[in-house]
């Protein structure tokens, strides 16, 4: 069972890397925003599992760690997306009246 789980993890990593490496730069920002939204749903699922069906201290600790890392990923992703989108906005000239 452990070997099968590791094989699935390695294959998923390979497929993910292959798919992401073929994404053009112009689609990176919308794709990143979409994955951040999906990850928010995953965080909600982790919170539900933590509150309802997590048995044992180790399971709860692992869930809290996963939720913390997921939250960092979502917040960081939205900050990076916002910064990337701000690069495409028109910059006002410094001497112009607003």
C-alpha cells in the first residue's frame, strides 16, 4: 500500500510539472487565481474534517499543519496575483493632475 501511494504521488508530481510547464506566461496569472480559489475549497474541507471526524492527536496535528500551509499558499498566491495584475495597469504620469 505504501509503494502504491508513493507511486501515485510521484506520478501526480510528474503530471503536474508537465502540465504547468506548458502553460504560456500570459495564462499564468488567471490559472494561479483559479488554483487559489480551488485551494480555498480544500481548506474548507480540511476545517470540516478537523471539526467532525478527526480522531487521534496525530491526525489533528497533521490537519492543523496542512490547514496552516494551505492558508499561507492561498494568501501568498492572491498577493502574487495582485502584484502581477498591477504590472498591467496603466501608470499615471507623476506630473499629471488627477
